[in-house]
């Protein structure tokens, strides 16, 4: 009498991708820059994106999205400009001059961001959310 034993194999799940690593897209690699922002800003950003994407009327959350976009812009400018300036030890006067100039630029850009996002309709807002999610990959 011959008996055959069958072995059950577990279905293997793909390894969970580390969310901090960029996603590889097919095709030639393109140059890119990225920056690290605070965990708090990441949580707020993801929370606002989820809120807007699940909302019956995305336009109700224009202001919250604009606030997050402005905060991401400020964080990026600090990372890409002020961080290297401090690292270079350019000096107090130069750092303060740069900080004042960036504050003025951030106010102007922030105002433009709020005006533009404040006029967007739901599909446009959702597109912005999708772009931000891509940047965060």
C-alpha cells in the first residue's frame, strides 16, 4: 500500500516595503532629491491626505491641505538651504540674513499656495494629494 503525503506550502507574502525608501519605477532612473522632515509633519500630512481623500466633499478641507503644503515647503527650504548654510558655518550675520530672506519668500509663496489651493475643485485637490503621496514614497 502506497500512501502519498501532501505537504501544504504557506503562501508567501511579499516583504513589507520600508516606507522610507523610494519606490523603484520601471524604466531609466531619473535624478531626484529628497529630504527628511519631522515625524510629526509626516503624521499630519498623511492624516490630512487621508481625510481629504475619504471626504464626501474634498473642498471642505482646502485650508488644511494648504497648511500642510506650506509646512512642507518651509521644511524643505530649511532642509535644503538653512541646514547646509549652518553646516558650512557661514556665520551668524549671514545665517540671520538668509533666515530673514527666507521668511519673506515663505510668506509670499505661502500666500500663493493658499490662494491656488483655495480655488481648486475636488479632482484637482485629489491630484495634489496623489502627488504628495508620490513624493513621500
